[in-house]
């Protein structure tokens, strides 16, 4: 396997976000992303990265980075993703066997944790540079991140 996890620190990011509970649904994820993009476009706020977060079991959140000033209106909420350290991997989901990749990566996460590089792994998130449904390069360059705590 050529894919390797690396550790990096990320700064705080202001986002517009929407969260929900329930079963995983790609259709729902796409619909909520499109709703947030429309929200930002109506307010003429420039956007950055698109985030899909899994903060807990059967809990989901989508968020889009805001590069301008914004005020909450409606169901969307403006909030800040805290600065964190993450284990990350950038890859093209169309060119790898995701099930095998994630099995091997979870073994790497366990090995890094056991070696003392960090105390525990936290939430999982995916980061895209733009809308992954309309921008092929955003999908091809997606980054998976696992938030880590107690890193050295």
C-alpha cells in the first residue's frame, strides 16, 4: 500500500453548517451541501473547502468554509471548527478499493496510537476543495481526516 497517514495541524475555520441524526444517506448529504451552497451564494459570501463530518454514531454534519462575514439565518448555522491535529490521507476514491484501504488504514491508526504518537482518535471527516458532485478535481483530491487528541 502506498497510501500513508500523515499528521498535520489545522487552524480554526469559520463554516456554515447543518447537522442531523439518522441513517447514512448520500442523497441527503448532497441535498444539504447544495442547500448550504445556495445559502452562501444568496448572501454573496465566498466559500472554501467543503466538509463532511461524522461527529458520532448515526450523526452527520455538512459544512462549507466561509471566506467572508456571515450571520445565521434559517436552519443553517454559522460556527467555527476548532483548531485540531489530524491524521490525514489524500486519495481518489475512484482509483482505490475503499474497503481494503480503510481496513489497512485503521490498522495504521491503531499502530500509531499504540506507539504513543497520540492518545486517542476522534471524529472522522472528509474534506473537498469544492463541490464534489460538480467539480471532478474536488472528488479526485478528497482528503480523509481523523481528529487526534493528546498528540506529541
